[in-house]
C-alpha cells in the first residue's frame, strides 16, 4: 500500500512541476514543423530521410518554423583486432555529424552541436561477406546518428 501512495505522490509531483512527456501529441506537432536541409552523399541522403521520418517531412524551408542544417563527414574506418601477420579481423566505422537547429522567424540558433556514432564489424576474407558487413555497419551508424540528433532537436523544441 505504501508503494501505491509513493507512486501517486511521485505522479502528482511530476504533474505539478510542469513535466510533460517528450513524445506527447503537442510536442509531436511542434517537431513536425522542422525542415531538414539536404545533405550531400548517399549516406547523407539516408540520414536526411531518417530525420525527416522522425522530425516531419516539411518540404519547404519558408513554411517551416525551424531549419535543421547538417554537415555530415565521410565515414572514418579504423582497423581493430590486428593479428601477428598485420591482418585486421575487425573494423570500426565512425561518423560525425555537426548540426544546427535554427528558428526561421528570428534566426536564433537553438542547437549548435555535433554527434559521433560508430559500429564495429567483422572483416572477413570473403569479399561479399565483408562488403555486406560494412554496409550493415554504415546503416546502423547512420540510424544511431539520426536517433541522437532527433532526441537533441526534440528536446530543444520542447524547451522553446
């Protein structure tokens, strides 16, 4: 019984302090008003598509309340798991995205930050398997970057 009262007290405290869930309908409507600027490269197109799916697919910068501009670096490959012969058995893909969230009406920069994501994959001698592993690692890294960026942007919009 004490647990129920403690839980009710916690819920009451959260409601009275102005807490609102990050993925509520009102915030969801606000984040749908973000224009994601085009990003160069195949990986950039994938990142933009994922962000547009999360933040809204506003096609025009002029009608959007916010603009998200991203500078996306090419993937960096790091060799890991070196054997005595010098051959690598693992590789790591690392990607960096610098981004800015700008309020279009005032030109105020709400977020100016960068995110880094990486994933390791097995590097095998079979060319097809190695390419497949690398492609999956790149896609997973892009997905992780989109999650990180969309969370930061959603939090900035919620503060505003």
